[in-house]
């Protein structure tokens, strides 16, 4: 992906095709693709490149913190998507990834609200809880309230 042109002081900015055709997306006032850096930063190639490096490093630190939070306590996925949002202020690829993710999350939410899917999920949850209850009841009947590593007679 080329972030600039060969002429000094000139920066190429990707344009959302739907906006170029005059069609407005589902969200209405959705901004086009491209850098959201201030105009004075975009006018100077070296400053804009420094801006992009800074945005990338900050986004990378936030995404890395989110990845660390996945196995540890903390809102890992929220932080990862926050880092992606930081990247999306400057990079078209991150904007496209966030749009795709938002679309998929919206579709999943709509599917989850479907009555047939909700009934299936509730049924599977109840079956799982019954199985866990039966196994816990069998364990308590067989061994009593003793932790497994202290059971002497097996």
C-alpha cells in the first residue's frame, strides 16, 4: 500500500468507492477511507510519515496489551479492538478490518436474536447444565464433599 506520491508535499488518500459514486452507506454519515491526520500534517510528507509511525506504535502497544489480557484478567478483546480503532485513524487496512468486524458482529447479534436460534441455545444450555448437575451429583454421592486430590479409595 502506497501512502504517498512521488511529488514532495503531496499525499495520496484512498477514497471510499461508495462515497465517490455519491451513495451513502447504511450508517449515513460514515467517513471515507484514508488518513484522519490534520491537514498540516498531511501536507508535509516527512511529518505525515512520522505521524503514521507514531500511530502504528501506539496502536501496536494497545493491541499487544490486549493480547496479553486474553489469558490474564482484563478486557482483552475490547483492548485489541481499541488498538485497531487507533490504527484505523490512519490506515485503510485497519478501517476495512473494523468495518468487516462491525458487520460480522451485527450479523451475529441479529442471528442470536432469531427465536429459533434462541430456543436452540437455551435448549443446549439446559442440557449442558443437566449433564453437569448429574456428574456433580454422582461425584458427591460416590465421594462426598472431598476435593479429588484427597480421595484415598479409588
